[in-house]
C-alpha cells in the first residue's frame, strides 16, 4: 500500500539500498557484469569502480540538469557480453596497459526506438581519471544536450549532432576546468572494500552428483577464477519470484554463499562463492523452492519487459509471449539441437526496447496491425543482433507476425537454420550469409492472420482473453475480403522497406537509405489519400500534404512520443540525409523508416477508431 512506502524506503535505506535517482532525468543504476571479481576472463574486478562512480554521481550537482536519463555500465573484459557497454550512455571496459589499470571508455550508445552503438571516447583512461572523465561528460551533456524534445534528448543524439571528435574536444576542455576533488581517487586507496568473503571452504563437486544436478549445472553453474568456488545462476521465469521464495533464497545465501546476491540484466539471480562441495545441497534447496530450472542463458531463458501487463506504453503482451515460448520450449529442451538451444531470444512490448530485443539472436518487438477492421496483436521479428562482444551489433526487422503465430515463427526460423547451415556455422554467420530476404520467405505463410470468424483467438493477446479489438468496422460478410486502399499502401511501403534492408545487407548503403525514405513517402501518401486529400506522386507534394494534414493537425501524433515519428520524415526530406548515405546513416534511416511505418499503422488504426466512434 502507498502509505507503507515511506516505511519500506527507510528499511531499504538501512541496508544500503535506495531508489534515489532511479528514475527521471538522472544517472540511473550503474550496472556491471554479474561475474565481476570472480570471472576467469576479467582484466580486473570492476566492482569498486562501479561503486565509486555511483557514490560520486548520486546527488552530484553536475548531474541534476540533464534533458534525459543517463545509463552507465562496466565490463570486466572486451569479449564477454555481461556488461553490454555498447548500448549505454557511458560504458567502461577494464584494460591493463603496461601494468596499469584503466578503461576503454565509450559514449553515446543506447537502444530505444533508434539503437546506436556507443563511440570510443578514450582508448585508455587511467583509473584515477575515470571519475573526472565521467564528471566532464556529465557537464557537457547537461550544458549542450537537448532539453525541449525528450525524443532527441539522450546523449547519443548530442554525440551524433556534434560528432565524436568535437565531443571529445568538449569533454577535454571541460576536464581541464574541473576543480580537483579528492573523491576522484580516494576509493583507490582500498580497492578491496567491496570484496565479498566466502562463508564456506572451497571444495570439489562430488563425482557422483545426481543426473538432475548435472543437467542443471551444465548452464547454471560457472567455475570462478578462485579454485573450488562456483557462481550459481537461479533462472527466474520472466524475472519473477515470490516473497516466500525470496526469503528462502536469502536463507540459502546466508548458509552457502554469504550475504550478496547479484541481479543480472537477463532477469536472473547470481549467487557467487558457492563451494563445489556445497553445490548439490544448494541445488536441492532450489529444487525444494521450485527454482531449479536448467538452461540459464539458453533459448528457454528469455528476457522480457513488462509489456502490456503493466506498462502504459505497451503495445503487445511481451510477458505473455515469453511465458508461452518458455513453456513450449522447456517441454522439448532436451531434444533441441545444441546450436538452437544456445540462441538468445528477447521480447519488448513496444519499440522502446526495454527487453533489449536489438541485441538478441531472435528479438521481438510489439506492434499492432489492423485486419478487416479489427486490431491484431503482432510482433516484429528482429534478426541479426549480437549479444556477444558487449552487444557488438544490432538486428533489423524482418517482418511482423501475428502474436499467436510467434511460436510457429520460432520453429520455422530454427528449422531453416538447422536445415541449411553449412557445417558448424553459427546463427549469426548463417543470417549474414543467407540474408533477411530468405527469412521473409520462410515467414510469409504465417504473416496473415485468419479472418475473425475462422479463428478469433488471433484477435486477443497471450495471457489476456479479452479481445484486442476496436469493434466491427468495415466488416462485411467476410471480414478477410475487405482490404481498404490504405492497407495496400502500407503493405507496399513495407515491401519497399524490406527491399531497402536487402540493399543494406548487400552493401549498397545509398540505395538502402533512398529505399527507406521512399517507403516513408509511400506510407505518408497512403494516409493522406485516406483523408481524401488529392496528392501527386512526387515526394515534395506528399511531404507537404503530410505536414499540413497529418503533422500540423497532430493526427499522426503518437499518444506518448507525440510528433517524434512525423519529424523523421520531415527532417529527412528537409536535410536530404538519405542521399549518398554512409552505412551508419543508412542503418539509422531504416530504423527511422521502420518506426515511421509502425506509426503510420497506428495512425490508421486511430483514424478508423475515430470514424467508428463517430458512426455510432
Ligand atoms: C514499466 C515501465 C517502463 C517504462 C515506461 C520504460 C520506458 C522506457 C523508454 C521510453 C525507453 C527508451 C528510452 C530512449 O530511447 O530514450 C526505455 C529504454 C530501456 N529500458 Fe525501459 N521502461 C520501463 C521499464 C523497464 C524495465 C523494468 C527495464 C529492465 C529492468 C527497462 C530497461 C530498459 C532498457 C534496457 C532500455 C534500452 C536502453 C536505453 O537505450 O536506454 N525498462 N525504457
Ligand atoms: S519496451 Fe515498451 S512496453 Fe516494454 S516496458 Fe519498455 S516502454 Fe513498456
């Protein structure tokens, strides 16, 4: 209850947990690999540095005037994914150079609607320079970052606007002028202050450990750098556990691993410092709590954002979908090919990508489509993203599939991979070789939902029996037969966007960017004509009419993102950025085109909804 919240906050504060600056335009939770300090491949333990930057920036006057949130992540090494620094506003990867500790620092990354890879700010920032560098970056962001338009206020837009070289210069100047602060280096005097102490002696895992334990240990137990100790991952369904389970987990931690448990960005819990000699007893404890699910970090261990369950920005039920996929895949887990089992899947309920779908082998992002006058929940399928090497590359949308056909889509995609891969070819390499066009062909048969009369289940979302509908609009004898002109236009735009994505894959950045822009113009034209406005085929006329009739009237405005997506078209047309585009610009153009098309679908839905309400 809300009246109990202050008491809860006080109790959390007494154990060093605060929600201060966890929301709003502030430095959000600083994250680091869950294996920091115990990992075999780390350069060194990043925990004290992550802790120091948290303490230093929390409440710092230089971070109180941001236009948007700011996320910081640490990684203990380059290649392991746990830190995922490339999609953070500021990221630091541990390095040792000539025996000296420091970090490769990156800036301006982010997911969200238009994902951007962070750029290198410093190849090697010595440890004593880390906090002043973060302070200087914060001051530049606070001073020059966008404050009016939230949609363009993250630091990634500032870095893009001024360019990384100019940004580096601004930061260097800012650093020069900073008044020295003893907190910059005080923490270096005791880098062991955050060390965890094991509560049990090290030991070996018994050679006669039962089969159930061994199946669990295959993916959920990781040997630590410290001989005789392991990190155990408790795989949580959708990141959830009950209060009773939470208390029992705390008891297990006190008994076997000490008083610290790390939450992971993949929505699991990691218990470190588990002695091999206790591993079976710990596992038995999890079995008793029904928390011994195997397969951490595999295809059954999906990440999902809250989606329509609780998020007001949600379009589709990402949690419902994830729960369903997890249930179905767990049943066949033992029979899956190891290459398929190793895939990572992630789902977001909308384009904001809280579920990190861009950085998955197979990602899903919620969208909705209008079919025969009814809304049908869909997910866009995103392929080609990379979780490894700190999320080195992001995927692109292959196409939208009705929510209820997503399990089938996963089946088709993985079957296609297994059937046509060359030797031990990885999923990443396979996608790069065959291209997304191939996957579009694979998905084509399941992209169209059956008419409502044939199968109404497609018209409600996973885990939500309520109909996902806007009423019987334009439904004739057979709903499937009536396809308004605007729907053809939107389909044509999607086809153009797909062709543009193929062009990008073929290394033709110029053609791809032009194709992305053309797709936006086609969608805009379809909507303008839907309003019964005469419009010519040329882009200037379409954009002018789109501006007058859909942008200025706010008809195209998203309820939350407002004019953000319309601006993509207007800006692109004004600046002609689609001409002679580089790879990076082409990628961004296609991301923006994808979002514009989603917004066009949503706008069309709102227009039909309004027409239906007026007709009642
Ligand atoms: C339920 C309420 C939530 C809302 C309204 C929300 C809203 C948003 C928005 C608007 C963005 C895009 C920001 C941008 O592009 O500038 C975003 C990004 C993101 N959110 Fe959430 N979020 C919610 C919950 C969560 C949760 C529970 C998590 C994970 C624990 C999460 C993790 C992320 C991540 C990883 C990103 C992408 C990284 C980035 O570029 O910031 N979000 N969120
Ligand atoms: S991705 Fe969208 S639906 Fe999911 S939590 Fe973020 S804002 Fe909400």
